[in-house]
């Protein structure tokens, strides 16, 4: 699997490069974390298996033909995440999007904040203790935690 995370690496595996990489023995897929739905659709059209790493796009990526997602947000609401997947695979898109309304606030929050720290903090708040991130990743600030709790409310966090 090729990993395309240009916001961290400074290198972008564009669709033409991915097409060339697929010709190399052993390369069958890509994780694309650009957060660009147009890009994801281009990658799907090239072939191979596409696994986006862009939480706010999750249901739309499946609808576009992705084989799966690399989705940290699934740790926060595992039952709802499986339910979303099942609805999408059954092509029950209206039901999936209704469930996505509850999942979207936390997934957007993750994408817009310190991702790993936010995933761990939210998972802890939802009663599944995973502890904090290790240094040098800093924990969320008090203000960020307040906003995180608000993003978790649609999932039943009090």
C-alpha cells in the first residue's frame, strides 16, 4: 500500500504517479489522506484499491467505490461505524446519511484539530480508555476539550 499524506511528507502521490506505482509487483493499493474527493474519485478510476484517510469523507468514499477507509474516528463510535459500513454496502444511502449526521460532527472535529490527540481524547471520553498520546504530541487544550465534548453530543456523550 502506498501512503499519500502530503500534509506531513511534503510529497504528493498524484494519480499519474499512482498509475505507474500500480505496475510495480506488490503494490496494489493506496491510502490517500489529501481530503480531496475529486482526487479520491480519480484514484478509484485508475484501479487498485483506494483507502482514503479523510474522516469527514468516509461515506462518500465508499459510495465512490473505495474498498475501505483508514478511519481513526471509528475508534470513537465503533458500533455506529460498523452500522454505517453495513448500510453503505447494502446501498441504503438515505439511511447511511441519516446515521452520518450523528457521526459527522466528531469526524469534522478530528480533521480540524490535532488528529491523534483528538481521537484518543474522544475515545477516552466515550468510555474506552486508551490513554493520551505520547510526546511530542500535546494533549488538547481546555477549549479544545470543550469543543470536543460538543462534537460528541450527537453520539450520546453527556
